[in-house]
C-alpha cells in the first residue's frame, strides 16, 4: 500500500500530514497542514481527495480548529469555534457524505461533553476532539480492509475489471474501497487485469489509480474514458468496480462524473457493476440521488490539459465533478458490513442496522 494519504502526527499540538495528490505520479510530496484555512484549500484543490480521506481530514481539521485557542478561552467559546470551523470546512466540497458525517460526529460528542461537564477545561475538549478524530481514522482503516475481504470473491481468476477515478489508498485512510477489493484478490494469488479510465478532467485514474495498482504489482492498463464501451463489446471487461461519494437511502450513488455512463454501458453489455463504499458514505437522510448536491468545478480544469490550453477562447465549459448512478444499474454495493445485491432502501437499512450514528442520535 502507498504511504498514508491522511495521517495525524503528534498529540493535540500536532499537524495533519497529507500527500500532495496534485503532483502525483511525477513527484511524491508530503505536506504539513497546520490550520483550517490550509486544509480548506487542500480539500478544494484536491490536494487531499476521495470522500473517505476528505472525511478523515475534516475530522482532524476540527483538532486544528481548537488546538491554538488561548488557554483562557471558555469551553463554550471553544465549542462555538469548533462549530464555525465545521461550517467552513463543510463548504469546501458538497457531494461526499463522509466529510459531513465525520464533523457532525465530533460536534455532537463535543456538545454532549460540554453539556455534561460543568467544569470541563479546554485541554479536555481538545483531547476529546483528537480522540474522536483518531477513532474515525482507525474505523476508516478497518472498514477499507473489510470491504476488500468482503469483495474479493467477486474477482475470479483471469478476469478483466474496469475502474473509474481513484478509490484506492489515496482516497481513504486505509487501503481504499474499490481498490481494496483488488488488493485482497491479488494477495490471494488471483490473476486479473484492471482497465483504468483516465478520468478526465483531473486524471485521477491515469495518475493515481495506475500508480497504486502498479506499485502493488497488479496488471494495469490505462484507457481513455471514451474507450470503455468498445472494450466491453470486445469482451475484455467482466465487471466494473468503483467507489462512491454518497449513497442515498434508495441506493442511488454519487461518484466521479462518468460513473453513470459506465453503469449504462455495463447494463447494456450484461456486465456486473459493483460499487464499494464504507457505511460512512451512506446518507439515509436523503431519499434518492436527486437530492445529492453535485459539485461544479472550475472551467479551467476542462479548458486545460496540464498547462496546455485545449479549447478555443470564449468557449463555454461545463464541469460537474460527480454524477448519480441509479440503484437499478448497481449489481451490488460492497461495504464493510456486507454486500447488498440489487440495492433497495429496505436492504440498505437492514444491512446498516441501527448502528448508524445518524439514526442513533436522531441527528442528520
Ligand atoms: O473528485 P475526487 O477525486 O475526490 O473524486 C473521488 C471519487 O469519485 C471516488 O471514487 C470516491 O470518492 C470514492 S473514494 C474511496
């Protein structure tokens, strides 16, 4: 597995270590994130990216938000500061569920703590926030491994798999979601080939997924996004496996733009379409994919390929970062809690049980 995409270093006064994913695969640069403004920028610019990694980064962002407060700061003011930081970081990228889930969980813990302890001090609150962020980090690591173990059975010896964007170690705190399944199958000695969509406009597939799979010794072939259908027609692809950024209660799922088209192509060719995601990516407060906000990204991401401008001046650009794959196009969702074939709201609720934080607290 590649080095950790997000890792807290030190105690309450520590910093958040990130890999600068904009520079991969050319350069491997580590960054030290020391305040929430720097973290906001890192999330916005995709320095740190992938819904689970953004969630973990947001959790540690709340540690950054309270770590430098004056020792004289009252516990209530510290709580206000934490809430403001959560609003601010939450405005960075709207589509992925994990960021909101992680920060809401910490806010709720902090509120309960302040309400229950009349004489709580700032240091105790800071430690509580760090402990909860560490728990979110560790859960993500564990969920990733378990997704891999649950999903590896869907990879048979000798098959071709298509993936889109990057749902690997770089997108999580652990070994990824979609790629975790491939890593576990590879560990078991299965031989298979992974076709990786380059994933315009920012090329997460060509740059990041190919980099991760190659390091793991997995047979990887990069293709342009518009080649997928033809490969399917030729019988080179047996299944599609991608990650997800937010899954609505009915199983509709947001993922990187282009995933929806792949789901239609897969259906047309009778190919299984798997989606791998931890339970922190499910959002049961949202009934269907129509309600998932789709992030619009800057035009220059499409207008330029690297440093080169590829469109005529004055041409309008449209750049939605995600699309929604309807539940009926999904063969199965693979999570750390199990696998749901042909997802429906009932099956999703049954799989997640009452353990969902949202449902336990009644907060959304
Ligand atoms: O814009 P990005 O690079 O953050 O988009 C990432 C994806 O779409 C991933 O597939 C998704 O976050 C799942 S990652 C485990």
